[in-house]
């Protein structure tokens, strides 16, 4: 090769080195995508958002990651809330009756609207529409209750009487159902159809393990929701006077009862049961700075405490698998708070629910890849431009004895 070719070669070589450096720097960002720690294995096929629309158990086998336990629930999901990765799921979008886990959506809708210290006198008309067989907190007509007392009735005893009283404060039963549906729509809960504010079996009412995960995630970002969801016992007023009686949370995994041991690190959220829905549960637990959310719908084993023990098994698996598990889908980012409104429940900013933008799995990695190659191309073009400039300035190349 003649000495006349060295300057452009050096320019192009410099461009190549810069481009390679950029790609090397971006490599870890690409590799650490939403589907795993060190690579993108397990990402959904191109053009799809996730595996959650597929039937059956969805899980990405990886070295060092145990398989999820075999459980009898018709539908379930395990989500790591910090990363929003759904680590495994079964029929996550299958529409099923949610029972009282739908009260989480009721709380997301109504809880921010009223101060906990507000006193409401319950009328007989507000309690007239309660379905026979519904769980009750013990709310009585013509009796004043603090809003905080009513929420204890909702979260701890799953009381439909407390739901009816709060729905009346919100403008009535039908309005509250419409508000709940609007909240579900804004959260992106497309499998949820609300026909009853308290979750009682009603024709056409449904939700899914995925949607219940959305409700649990959104609720845990609200301090009042998180407080009530984690409360084990409370005092409920009698006849509006100073006398109270104790009530206990019916979530056996939280309190430890009826032969179920409490789960270490559990922070709520809500259990439910109806004849049609079977047992349902949203459960969240925190260990070592990692928070997992599990939803379980309608176990079929016939065991008395199946919903709690299957949730326990899924939580145990999630904590073991989360450090290296690949995702089968993602939850959208939690809803933001609107600093322009007041949160009546505790005097801080309100939780302003809106349509959560669903992040397409792999989008971040794809964006980094496009940016990387764009940057490399720009550097290469700059190098070629430098080479052409040099050739125009030195058409004959350097002479013998001159620097090259």
C-alpha cells in the first residue's frame, strides 16, 4: 500500500474505533433489557407485546431459575413490582369473576375522594340493596361513621354494607359502578367489566389475573390504600358511640388463621370468595428490598386453604426466581399523582388516575440498538468526510521524508 493512502485510512480507522466503542458502551444497556439480566432470551416474538395472550402456563426456562410450582388455580400471575416484570403467569387475560378482590378497584376509585376524618350518617336506603349472603362489617342505619371506619370495614371484613355507604357518598351505586369502570379503562384493565361495586356475583361481571395485578400495583402506590390493605385488626364503632368491637382481616395469609401460617413480609392486599368465583386473592410481599405481587383466581384442588397456599408457593418461587428470571410480559408504569389536585383522604396530592401508557416489551432495547447504530453511522460519515477533505488538500499524498 502506498504512503498516499495512510491519512484517509487513519481517518476511517478512527471512525471505526469510535463506532465500535459506542457499540461496546451501549452493549450492556441492550443486554440488560426487560426480559432478563444478561441477554434478551425469552423476549416475545417480534410484533407481539408479550406471551400473556397465550393459553396455559407462560414461563421462560433459564439456567439457574426454577420452574414455577404446579398450582390448581384457573388463572394466576407473579409480578416483580420494582421492574414491573411478570415473571410467570397462567391464562393471565382469562375473564373470570373476581369476587371481593374487585373491592381494590372500588378503593382506587373512591378512596382518594374523602378525608378519613369525615363523618357520614348511614341511612336505611343506603343499606337496602345489599345482596343476601354478602359479607358485612356491621354498619347500622341512622348511625354516624368516620370514613376511616368504613374503609376498615371494606378492607378487613370485606363488608358490602361499608361499600354501600361509601358508594352513597360518591353519588350512588350506579354512578360508582360507572366510575369504577372508567378507572379500570384508564388503568388499561381491558378484561374488567364492572356490574357490582362490591364484587358480588353479577351477570357479566369479570376481571383477570392481569387486571387484578394492575389494581394491586396501583393501590400500593397510594399510602392510604397500602395502610388499609396491610391492617390486620381494627376497632369498629358500635351505635355511633364510644364503644367499639374488634374486627380482623379475613386475609388468612396476612394474619395467620384457620390453619394458615402468616407469610413473612406480606403487605396485603385483598382476598375474596363467592360461590361462582371461588376463592380469589391479590397478595403482595416484600423481602430484602424486593416486592412481589401475586394474583390467584379460583383454585380447583378442593383444599380449604388452597388460594392461600398456592399464593404462598408462587411467592416463594418468585423470590427465588426473580434475580435471574426472564419476563413473559410487563405491567405498565404505575399511575402518576397530579400535583394540581388535593388528595382528600390524607391532605396530600391526589392520585390522578389516567390511561397508563403500556410499554411494549423490548422497546427500550430496540431504541438503544437504533441509537447505537445511528451514532456509529454518524461517526463513520464524519471519518469519511475527513478523508475526502485530506485528499483534496493533498492530492499527491505526503512526500518522502514528510510526516505521514
